C-alpha cells in the first residue's frame, strides 16, 4: 500500500457513536487556581474539549469527573470544582453545564439520570472521598452507575491507580470503555518518541535533581542517540567525574548512579552532552554577582545556576541536527531573569528544529511553563498535559489508567 492510499485507522473513540449515550468521562481538571479561585492556566481543560465536543455532537450527554488538588479532610471550598463552571461554560459555548455538589449519592444520581442530549454535568471533586485515592472498589462501582460508557481522558492522572482512573474500568464491558482524544494523542506522541523515533533522537533532560530523572535516563539509554543533561542535576554528573562544582547542587548519594549511567551510555554508544560551561552566581538570588566558568571547575563559594553561552551553542547545535526531540526539565533557574538564558536558547532551538521537520515532545510542568513564558508554546509538535504521568511513561512503566482500559 502506498502512503497516499493508507487510510488512518479510526480509533475506538472516534468511531463510537455516542448518540443517546451518557458518557462518564474522567478528565484531569487539576488546574492551578489563584486566591480568588480564578484559573491561572486552563491548558488541561482546553485539552479535554475535543473529546467533550465529539460526544455532544453525536447527540450524547457528558458527565465529567475529576480531582482538584490534594484535599485531605473531605469537602473544602478551596478544592471545589464549582470554581471551574463559569470557565467551562465559556469554553463550551452553547452547551448547558450543570454542577452536582457531590460526585456520588442521590442528587448526583438524579442529575445524571435526567441529563439530556447535549448537556454536561460536572461532578464535585472526587478526592473529597478518601475512597478515590484508595482505589476503593465499592466507590468506583457507585461512580460507574452514573454513565453508560466510560471514557478516560485524564492522561495527567494516568499514573494513579485510583477509583475513577483505573478501578472503575472493570464495571464496564469492553465495548463501553475507551480512551478519549487527549489520552489517545498523549499516548501516540510518547509512543512515537519512545518506539518510533527517527534518528538522531535527542532527549533534553533538565531540572534540579538526578533522583527525579534517573529512571527516565536509564530507559532513554536504549532509545536516544543523544542525551543533553542540563539544570541543577548536571553538577552531580560533573562531580561524579571528578569536577569541582563549588556550591552547585549535588546529590552525594547519586554520584555512583551518575557515574554508572555515563559508563552505560558509553557502552551503548549514546552521546551524553553535559554543559561545557555555566553561568555561576555567588548566591541563589536574582541580584547575585554572576560570572562564567567551566562546569567542572567552579570556584568555591559559587554555584552554577544556568548553562553558559558555550553550552548553549553546544546544545543548540545538537538539537538543530535532531529529527526527534524530547524535552523534560529546564536548563537553569529560569524563574529568575538572570538565569533564564539557557532555557530560552533550548526552547528556541527546539522550535527551530521543529520548523525544519523534527518531531518534538515537551513534557513536565517546568519546561511547559518555560515554553509558554518565552512564547514557543505553539512552535513544538506536542505539549503533554502530564507531569508525573509523562515522567513515568518515559521511565517505561505501564500506567494504571492506561492498563485498565487496554487489558480488557
Ligand atoms: C497532577 O497534576 O500531577 C495530576 O493531576 C495528578 O495529581 P496528583 O499528583 O495530586 O495525583
Ligand atoms: Mg503531581
């Protein structure tokens, strides 16, 4: 079959007709709210809209369930999902959006039952019940009774084996449970990077701690041709090789792991790029004195807070020659203006490479906010809505939210 004649296989969700059906969708509407309970970043809500729209357009109705934050003692104003209703109405103009003050119980049941075609019911925060995080079967079963078909579109929470993300799936027959469009595209992008990447494949891994990323790095040793390591974690690698890193961040207990990783990379022929130089500071503050130094020769009393100008050039060069790019974690303390240059350079190089045909996937809260802050958000191929979930996916783990649907 030639490419021209190859038709895209329709996904289970896309080919399902929701007409007359009540779809119970697990979304991840865990969005940041300010003190006035206004949403400060609605990316996750926007990302679920196509799934909701398709169901409504088919002539179905939608019951939305989500968590918000980590409430510990039952219902609290701060974590009520009612704060999202107005914004949801704005994003889904024309649709009727109702809110149930509880996610189970008589009232929620009644509201779900009388929901009409084209209408949406948003349930109150699932985590107001401790049964949610415990993965309680009886609680999951109660939730399952609200809808005819279960759609999991909560990629951001797919690494949690909770009642609504995983346990609930067993209460639906195989043809009545599926991923939503967001979940499908998240999985497709991660799969493309991990298992279908065009080479050279460069993984850019940054952030403060080696311990957060060690499993990702291990897994990438079998996939990537190049791994760029930046951010605070780079100094543990420098020290592991005998470098002087001054007061830079270092996880002493990870020195051995860092050394081992470098050795493994060499055996596997993966090129590890550490920043040749650093922007150093005499304190962790935006008004610090700054200077530059080789990353393996930082004077005492100084710390690396960003990659240096040579490292920027070194990293950008690798990125620009890549056909597949994965980016997780900033190159420096980009929240402070003085130390944002490295992260900005990398963002710009990823955008340029994407423009030239590379596939780029950016995941993880910090690198995504960096893209937004520097105006490159729509210049990469895919931005993941999952922080922890994406990391665990990249570690090669099977996510409970995904397994629950795939295994049946
Ligand atoms: C997230 O924001 O990481 C997801 O919504 C999952 O939330 P959690 O880390 O509180 O389980
Ligand atoms: Mg989290």
